[in-house]
C-alpha cells in the first residue's frame, strides 16, 4: 500500500512533466509511454492487493508478464520473460521510441494466451471484429519481448 502511494505521487509528477510546454517532442513521447506503462502497473498492484496475493506462486502474480535478469548466465547475463509456466528469452531488438498500448484485462488474457502458444512453439490467431486491437496487441507483445514483428493482412 505504501508502494501504491509512492507510485501515485510518481504518476502525478509525470503528468505535470508531460504538460510542460518546454518539453521536447521526443521526451514527451517517452513520458507518455512511461505514464501508460505505470498506469498498467498501478492497476496490476490494485488487482494483486484485492486478491490478497501474498505468495509468489499465486496465479494472480504468475499471470503477470515478468522480466528476470540472470547475471550468472552468459558472458554479460541474460534476460528472460516469464508468464505462468512459460519462459521465453528477451530478444534485445531495439524498437525505437514508439508509443505503448493501453493494457486492459482482455489484452492481458490475449497476451497470456499468445505467450503460452509461443512457449509451446505454436501459433496464435486473435479473432474478433475489425478495430478491436488484435494487431496492436500482437505488436505490443512483440515489443515486450523485444522481437521484430511484421504484420500482414
């Protein structure tokens, strides 16, 4: 709960910063992406608190996309992305300074399903009406994994 208060103060500082007319276009874009990710983190913390998640083996915690760095592995260490029982390597593909997708509970479920399919060396095919964010969700997952993503319709 104390961490949540600190995060709210941090979000207020970021929103004040993004409103500053002296802030450059690139820095504004970075700040907006950071705000988007922090709001999702705030929502995740609220969900974990409401579900009384206190154990690292709780499904509420395991179902979140988590990044782990193992400095003992490889010459410089390696980063992996984990969700539930899935472990995928972080690919280190530079994506540039682009925006982030607003993450909803439906987006979280879609990412969980797609990441599990990738872990099992299967494919995923998001299905739904036009304009509901299927392509953007896949691209955002690729951004989280730092993998190059080409979308063709």
